[in-house]
C-alpha cells in the first residue's frame, strides 16, 4: 500500500535539489514581510529567541512528520493521509483546501511584487513612494488582474515542466541568487543613515536586543502565539506542501540531514529578512515605520525608504523587489505543485491536465479577489476583530482555521493512531540517527496539539483585549 505508484513517480535528483526546493517553498512572502514586523512588535531579541526555540521543537516536529509521511506513502497530500490510515483521508482533503484557497491570492500578491519591480526597474521609484500609489493600483479594475495572470502563468509553466526540469531546475538557480541578494541588501541596510541621524545599526539593535519593557505574562504569551503562527508561514507545514515534496524524496537519501538543512536555511533567511528590512525602515522612517504589517510594510513603507535613499534607491528597490519576486515564485510553485500532485494521485490525471484545470480555477478565483477591491468591495469584521475584504477572508479561513485544524489532526494521527514509530522508522530507515527523538514523541503526542489548539482559539479572538 505504501509504495503504490512509486515506480512511476518522479523524484528529486539529489538531496540538495530537495532541500533547495523545500527551502524555496518555505522562504516566501511570509518570511519577508511578516517576520520583521512581528520581531519589531514583539520585543526584538525576545521574539527571535522564542522563534528559534519553537523552530527547533514545534517546527521540527511538523516538518519531519510531513516529509516522512510523503516519502513513506509516495503520495501527494490529498491521498497520503488516507494511504497511511484509511479513516484519515479527510485530513488530506482539508490540507488540499488550504492551498487551493491560498494559490489565487498568493499569485495576486506575487503580481503586486512584479508590478513594483517593473516600476523601480523603470526608474519610477518616487511614484511608488506616494501614499496613494498602492491603493490606486490594487483598486484599479484591470492592472492587478494583468499582473496576476503573468505571475500565475510563470508558476504554471514551471509546474508543467515537472519535478526535475521545473521545480528542481528553477530552485537550483533562484535560491542561491535569492540568498546572495538578501545578504547583499542586509549588509547595505546596516550602513544606512537617515536624515534625522538615525542609523541602520540602531535599527539592528531594535531587532536583536531583547526589549522587556511592559512585558508581563500575557504579553509573553502573545509573543509565543505570534512566533508559533509565523512558523506556519516560514516552513510551509500544515498545508500539505512538505508531504508532497517528501513524496518526491528518494528512498536512499538522508531524510534527517535534509530536514535539518531546511531548518537552518529557513531560519537564516527569516533572520536576514529582519536585518534587511528593520534597520533601513528605522533609519528613514523611525519606529513608526515599523508598525506597518503585511502589504503595508512592503508596498507602502519600503518604497518610501528607497525613495529617501536618493538616486541609488531605484536600483536598491529594483534589486529588493526582484529578490522578493524570486521568493514569491518558489513558494507559489510549491503551492501549485501540491494541488497538481494531489489531483494526479487521486484522479490519475496527466500533469498537463491537472496544471490547466487548477490554473484556470486559480485564475477565476483570482479575478474575483482582485474585484474585491473595487466592484465587489465589502468590509466585514472577522472573528478576531480585523476588518476584511475577499482576500482577507481567504487568508483568514486558510491560515487561521484550516491550517491549525490540519496540524492538530496530523498530531493526533501520528501521535496516537499510527504512532510516532511509523515516522521515526521512515526517517531512519537508511541508518540515520533521529536526533531529538524523545522530544519529538512528547511534542507530537502532547505539547504540540495543545499549543495548536490554543492558536486556533486565538483565531476566534478569545485572547483579544
């Protein structure tokens, strides 16, 4: 049962190809625009320490579980859970709904990144720094849809090419370039000095030095919840991507070593994203500039920073948005591949048919989401108290509700039904040592389900003031 279709299934040509592809999935928009904001908001160094501890425990547990599950069953996430345990197939369905909902709006945001890259590359950075520029762009009736189509088409083309000629080939090119760009911009960010005398190094201290002013037990609890929620974005778990990529991982490669490398790569890039963004925003906009979250940080605050740099700002802005474009593309590839792989496994479709059908569905939903900023505009309150349009509703349901449900269910399945031994045996079948074995068993059975349930309750505003 476990090796069904394994002979026909593509695989990464090397463990390095797997690591770069998986890291490409993990390193996306969430790392670049969400991690720096959360770090600045949650006490700088304290958030970093909490995040690192959770990455080595909470994140490691889910990551090794999903990769091992994929390799063990040789199935995409839609069918992998059912292949492991017949009554658990619904978990794969829920996970598939997650990335089915995420892909349309992720490609829309990828289109926004593409738009800003073209603006800065053409020397129009000063226009992008205007307060109304971003709002005018996303509320336009046609332009956002055009950039969405371009970004979605690029994603679909890579997935159409397959695992080796598509995902692995592009990851081997983009990931080293992405890392070099992040390092280069991070170093440059530390050298900046704003008009008011603020420096990038002062912003760096805000990022890395713990700030415990006014932090009690409730505030620390918020830090933990924010760091735990960030892990979903950072390592692409609880949405089936790592199950799918794990199904392409060769049986004779070292799984534990590869998982450890993904941990290191992802944590390094998340840290460098903070070094890249927080010092530069602080130098030119002060601490008020760091209060921007999500799109506001990337598409409103940072263009102002680049504009304040003078003539060199256009070049730095173009390099930055090109780097973000690489990150967005490697992540959108993994999301589409997870859908396509599931459709191929479940319905025996060809890759071409699965790519065309899912891309068409993503385009249709993407157009509806784009129109949510003009012709289909509405404003509602989510259970957590935030205002929302169509994109926000998609994001809230997929990230705040379905992903914790999938993760909790995975913990129960592995911790209590299939047993941790099923994952440990798969991860060590080539004689590898399973580091953190005792911690893994305790986390998957007890600690992780409780933390995830608390995170799920937080989505409904139970811990809001």
